[in-house]
């Protein structure tokens, strides 16, 4: 391919000597801003998927001893095993590296050697966090948040290195702008503030290192860079499956950015193809079969009730939401699941707007290949990573998520920095260009900083997150269910009786809404029955328990809950109902002495009334 002069923001003979072109200065700025934007997460607790991956992961709490199981099992194996279930997510999740780092941290915090005495897995965490193991876990989460932010800063530096050495080879300032925009963009708050999403950070870090080493292998030769590149690529796979995009992106990068022929680009990529094959073999050996429960469960499969055309149309329309949030990141939400994004048909205008936008990107990729290869590479990076998360190629178990666009956003930032360089190149003097660039970037950083720091506060814990996000995702199944559960659980700690009853009734109304979306939602019935118990609504409580009994007769809490319902009837002097309900409890758990005494008391009262 012939050489093309790329536009540069620093296009004069002395630009390379400017202080702001120094890698060290740029790296320091990226690191400082990364920490400054996320310092207010250092005292955060746990939220969202932290429960599944850390809080309820016995292998993490075992420290070093748990790493073997982490490396040889599905990411959610421990959690599903505790539920006496199997993996319900399509395709499973094999991303052990970040989880192994949690186990390493736990070893230094103090591994849990006796779960029966000191384990949040067995006892959970209450609202007051009074037990020593509860306080210890919260303190440990503070440290994990610090580590996440530091890893994010490191990843930002490596991203800058990648951009300077691979993408913008002769333009250090556009490379810096792209890395800076990435570091400060508010859409990344979920990745940094939710510790579980360390897998995203580590994945992108090792993907960038893979590119760097691969290009150094082509430029400098030698086995050292090749070995480091292959190792980085394998670690990228162990972090998250998104590394598979390099099977296409790496030869595309050689072709577009290194000016190599198609044949040479493919040959140079062959060792990396071998790494991908090894990873896929390991993954298929480790990940167990997918449970069919996910087919009709909207918590795991948000398209469970959509027709084929509705599913495809909604996926297409939803893909446009990512571009919207990258351009204007407001409002932000932790959840976009059923029914926050309603099903759409092909007659909906958003579907066709998305089709036009993404067709334009694909056409642009080919159109810009000769004159603007950097822009073509940016488009390829964005589109290929988008295909990993928009349900076109893989059912990911979610409609969309802000963390899911983390990798693709690199392509977006490259394109913005590149287009900015073209626009500013048309401005008369270098001083004017620099002034406009510095002023514009400074304004963007300030605005992003305000949004990011403010959004970080919502991610303190589940309660702060869901209570905020029910305002931005009022139709979300999961957000409504989580807020309802929070309201019912925290009512135990509310001293004002009127406020307590108001929260319980609000929680029940939200569960009514949730169960209206999915009428076989066992957990919803169970938690709503607890709300009815606290309000003293025995009849409503029993109706929910009977529904659970029909759907899931081996639910471990059914005997206990029928017992509480029976005692509630007893307190309300509805002795016949008390007897009937306690009898169901006895059938489920026949050897309980407290239950036998309660039944005897009810029978004695009934006998005395005759």
C-alpha cells in the first residue's frame, strides 16, 4: 500500500519537542486524572455483580487455596452451586484471571478458614454490619476499590502507549487526546466503581499489550516481543472472552497501520490464532452445559418473550443506544434489562436509524482504508467489539450495559481524536490550533469530571445504586425487584412505624409490578410474602407461599415461612387457618419440635371451642 500523510495536531517541525508530547508527561496526566475522577470510590462497599463474583464466591474467600478451582471452573460456579443449580447463562463464563486477583487479595486480607464461624457466604451482610466478619468484608472492599482505580490508571497508561506506538505513530498529541477522552468518559464509571468489572480493565490492558508487542515484533524482530505478545494475548483471553476480536483486528491493524500486504498480515497473525485456538479448547473443556432454565427466564434472557423479528429489531435499535451514550453520557443506569428497553418491530424509527448508522460505519471502513487508515481501524475496533455485546453473535444474557461498551469505546475515542486533528489542521496557525485543542479538551475534562464523580456516589452499595437507578430505569425488571427487596429488608431497622409500613407497602407494590412481568418469579413471591408477614397480612402471605409451593416445592425456606404464616393466623385468632397452614409446614418438615408444639396449641384451642 502507498504511504499516506496522516493529519496531525502537532504538525510543525518542532512539535515533537513540545513538553506536552512527552510520553512521561502524558502518562502522568492520564494517571492523575484517573485517580482524581475515581478517588471517591475508595470507601465504597459492594454492588450489583460483586455479590456473585466476590461476596458469594467461596473460592475467592479461600485465598491462594481457591485459585485452582477458580482457574478450572465457570466464573459463577460457586454461586450457582450454593443455589443447588447449574450455570444458567448462555455459553457460560470463563474469565478466571480477575477472580484470581480477588483471591490473591483475600490471602493478604486473611483467607476464610472456617466458613461455619466467619463467613459472609453463610451469613450474608445486614444493614447495620455489626458482626466482625461483616465489618472486615466491607473494609476489604475499600481496598479492592483502590486496586481497581490503580489498575484503571495503569490501563490508561498502556492504552496511551498502544495509541502512540501502533495507531498514531507520528502524532503523540492525538494519541494523548484519545487516551485522555477514554480515561475521563463517564460511561466507564460502572467498570471502575463496580469491582467485579475488573475483568474489563484487565482484558483491555492485555489486549493493548498484545498489539504493542505484535507491532514491535514486526518492527524490531526477535523472540522476546513475540513471546510477550503471545503471553499477553493469552492473559487477555483469561481476563475476558473479548480477546477473540483480535483474530480479525490484528491482521487488519497490520494491513492498515503497518502497510503490510494481506498475506503478510495473516502470516504475522498466525501465532496469535494458535493462542486463540488453545484458549477455546481449554474453555470448552471447563465450561459445563448451559441450563435450559435461561430460555424462558427474562432475568437471564431478556428476549425470552420476543418473537424472532422483535428480538432482531430490538437488538438493532439497542446498538444505537451505545453511540448515544458515548456522545452524550446521560442518564446512566446500572441496568437496561427487561422491560426498560421495550421490544420493537422493524417499523420503529430507531431500528432504521440504527441500521443507517451502522451501515454507514461499515461503508466508511472500506471507504477510508486508503486515505484514512486510522479512521478505518477505529471503525473496525468499535464495530467488532460492539458485535461481542449486542446479542447479534452471542446471547449475552442482557439487553445492554454500560460496562459492555468499554472495549468498543476505544475505537470511538480514536475516531474523535482523528477527526479533531483533521478539523484543527484547517485552522491557520499552530498556536491557534493548540489553543483551541487545549481549551476544548479542558472543557470536556471538567464536564466529564463533574458527571463521573457525581455518578460514582451512586455506586457505593446496592441500596444507593438501585434507589437512584429506579428513577432512570423505572421499567426495569431487575431494578424494581432489587428496590422492592431493599425496602422490605431494611424495614427491620426503621424505628418510625408509619414510615416502616409505607416502605413495606411500596416494596409490595413494586413486587406486584415485577410479578406482573414474570408470573413464575419464585424469589419475588418469597420476598413479597416476607413483606406481607411484616405487615400482618396472613391471607396474602399464604397465597404467595402456595404459588411458590406449586412452582418450586423444594424451596428451602417454605417450611419456615408456612410456620410463620400459621403463627400469624394464631395471633389473629384464625385458628382453622392456623391449623391448615401449620399442617403444610409439618408436611414439608415433619420433625421440627417448635412446629409440633404450635400445632398442639392450635388443636387444643380448637378442641376447647367445640
